[in-house]
C-alpha cells in the first residue's frame, strides 16, 4: 500500500513538471513586417470640378425698331446661319417713311439747283457792277443753306433705309436658336425685357469651371509662369449631367486674371468641339482635370499615419523603424500617396501597419 502511494506521488510530480515545460517559451526580439524599397514611378491622377457650358457666342436678338411681328421665319431650336432672317416686323410705316425721305431729298436737290443758278446770275450782275457785294453774298449764303438742307435730307433717307432694313431681324452669327417667346402679332420694341430669340454658336463650346487659389498657385509653380501653365495644360475630359463621358476632350485656353473675393476661386475656360451638337448652351457638367506626374515617389497609404494633420512614414534604418515626416502631393487616388519631400529613392519603409508601430521597433524583413 505504501509502495502504491509512492508511485502515485512520482507520477503527479512528473505531470506537474511537464505542464511547466509546456508553458515556457523563448523571448522574441523582433517581428516580421512587409517592407518596400521606394523607387520612381509614373502616375496620372485626376480631380473633378463642377462646370457650366456656354456657346462660343451666345447672342440675344432684340429688335432695333418697334412694331408688330408679321412673320416668324424659323422654328424653335433651329440651326441658323449668319444673315438668315429670323423675324419680320411690320414694314408699312417704315416703307412710307423711306419714301418720304426720298422725296425730301429730291426737293432739297431742286432747292440746291435753284440756289446755284441764282448765285451764277448774281455773279454776272456783280461783275457788271449792277448789284452790290451784299446781294452776291446773300445768294451764296442761300446756296450753302440749300446744300445743308440737302445733306440733312440725305441723312434722313439713310436713317429711313436703316429702319426699314431693321424690320427684317437677321441672325448675327451661325448657331442654334432657343425657344421663341414671341409670335406673329406681338408688339415689340428695343426695350422688351425678353429677347426675340437667343442664338448660340455651338460649333465649339466654352466650359467654365473654378479652382482654388492654392490649386492655381501649385500649377504655376510647376510650370514657372502663367503663360507656360496654359501652354502645358493637359487635355481635360467632360462628364455630362447624366454622368456619362463626353466623346471629345477639351483644352484649357483661359485662366481668369482675378480671384473671386467672395469664394476665393479662380475661373478657367476649356474649349470643346461640338460636331454632334451634344453640348447645349446653359448646360452643366463636370470637368475631369488630370495631373500627370512622371518619375515620382509613390507609397501606399497603408504605409503612413497622421498626427495633427501631418503625415509620417517609418523608414527602416539599421533594422529599426524610424519615424519620418513626409510631404505628399495634394491629389491622391485614395490608395497611394505621391511623396514630394521626406523620402528618397532607395529608402526602405514599412509598407503596411504603420499606425501600429512604435519608434525603434525591430523590423525583421
């Protein structure tokens, strides 16, 4: 019986010893982390800007004379050419005014002819010392007065002809018309609040959008001057109001010389071809502006962490994580950063989990 107890005690001691050996483990000096050697790469990023679409020329057509519309020569939304008649305003009173002006010119011409004959006759009498110098000068003054009356009559004839021509309202540009608020019988004049029509030159369309002052400054610093910035502006894309991309690319050809004091924004203009007449004056869209960067340092955003709006990455120096502040390009795709300062080609960084590391952590690559 005593022998049985001694054997049981031995087995219990062995079991306790085995349990203690199982719980013990050696100390780990470092952990394995995914690392990345920083090298140059090419990237094209983009940023979107709300835009408004305007015709290259958008002209409000207003009458230059008053009267009743007697004819509408176009349909709403029609494509028109420069010089094409759009409306006709009652011509009867203006035709009568022209005929009156023509008659006045003929009358004034007759008066000039009579005054000239009188001067010739007076000159003969004066040469023969029949009349005085006063009589001769009086006839000459009468001739000048008749000539002035003729000039005035001719000016009135010109005005009457112009007024008659203005009764046919023509398109000043090639383009497309909008809706027509006036119909035959409407009384119109030069002071009407709404134009007869609006004609937009839609062969090319102007697309206006805005950037912040800082964004413009960044572009100017990249290229040196504003003129060089315009020369090197990349082609831009346009998303239509339904979100679909427009078939043709545009070119930024103008940057405002002033900054909107209310918004701090700078207006830009891009010109797009419009052969299919897909773009319409007054429309809206979204300009997609590309940023093309060649031979830049690109790192994953997972390799960074932020403290008080400052971005840091961990360089691997002598096998340890060393925190380094970096400056990144303001535009990114949500997955990568373009590093402008803080890292150099050939640097090794921790590629992921930077937010969980501490300064001096041993990195087993």
